[in-house]
């Protein structure tokens, strides 16, 4: 394109130069009028040549600009397409990595469940023998020594509870959903936990009947752990208040106690397995609660105001 412009400009220049040169050569043989005509024609030719050259230059520049814009547009589109493909490939790699980690976590969970089951079996057999002999011994000794035997039986029961929690926590959550009346489940479970404790005032508030699809056994186990946790926070007595409601197509359960409260540093770790601040705690109670709730597609969070107690809020899907 540049070569064509140069060629046209050279032809125009050559034509003008030749015309002027011819005019100069023949001017001595012409009259004054003829010379004026030749000069006028030369000026016209020069002006026309300059105009033509400028116009050719502008046209060529426009063509070059359009061509460069086309190249730029194509380059930008190509860049966007390449970037998109690169992001898609990275996303696929991340998905594969996520699937690999998920599979690895499932394998580890299965191994942990099998290991826990084996340990539980090995521990429970001798525990059963010890408990059997302790019960037999309690029938043959006098009352002065019976307290020691009762202590043995209580410790065995505590060990059995720890083993049960460990097995439940490590076992993959197998959810068998059926329609569950949350009002009835909460009232019965809380009543059983508080039963015999005259220091606790139990209140259950419900706007209306709340029914969801859930695994009643697992949900009852989770609520039992949560209610026991509330009572342990009130060793000298207090109030346990439970609110039930339906909000935004979800069942909401709020469990409040008037215990000693939980610090912010502990709240951040409260659902971690084996984390506990209790002398005889296993650290699996609240971890199991969270596992069951999450397995149902729900969520649980906690708020505590220093010495004014703690509130746990459970949200469960009501439309499934």
C-alpha cells in the first residue's frame, strides 16, 4: 500500500515538473500574454498536483488505520478467547483436585471408622467383663464397700459413653429421612435431659407446629448432646429456653442457657473434634451436633455474651 502511494506521488511530481520545464523552455518564444497563460497553467497544475497528492495520502492513511483497527479488534477478541479457555482449563484442574481431595477424605474417614470400630470392640469386651464382676461383687459386699464398686460401674459407663460418641462421630452419616414433628422431638428430648434436675427451669416456645423431613434418631442424638452441653454450663442451676419457628422456608431452633458463657477464643474452636474445656469432656459432643446438622443440609452457629449465657441457633431445611 505504501509502495502504491509512493508511485502515484512520483508520477504526479514528474508530470508537474515536466509541465513547468516545458513552460520555461518555450517562454522566450511567447508573448507576454502567452507567458501569463503558461504561468497560470503551471500554478493550476502545481495546486492540482498538491491536492491530489494530499488526497491520496489521506485515503491511504485511512485504509491503514482501518486495517490496523481490524487487526487490533481481532487481537483483542483472540486475547479474550485465549483467556477464557485458560480459565476454563484451570477450573477443570481445580475440580479434579477437589474431587481427588474429596475421595481422599472419604477414604480417610472410612479408615478412621473401621479403626474406631476395632478399638471399640477390643475395649468393650473387657469392660463388659469388669462391669459384670463389679455388679456381682456389689451383691456380696456390705454397704461400707459398696461405694467403691459403684464408682467402678460409673467409670465404666463413662468409658462406654465416650466409645459410643467416638463411633457415632467417625461413622459416615447415613441419613434416613422421615417426617419429624420438631415440637414433639424437642419437648421429649429436653424433658428427658432435664428430668430429675430441679435446678433447671425448662421453657419451650413454639409459634406453630414445625414438621420437617429428617433422620429422627440422629437429630435426637444431636439435640441430646446440645441440651446436655447447656446443662453442664449451669452447674448451680438456671434456665434452659428453646424457641421453635419457621423462617424463610427453614425450621429454626434456638437453645439458650443462663450459664457462664463462652469466650470468643473458645467459640472459634467449639465445634472442632476433641476440643474441650471440661475436665472429663471428650470434645466430640458439639462436633457431633454440627456433623448431624450439616448432613441434613442445615447450619449451626453460637453467640455468647460473657456471663449472660449462650445461644445456639440451628437452621434446618423445612421444604425437603
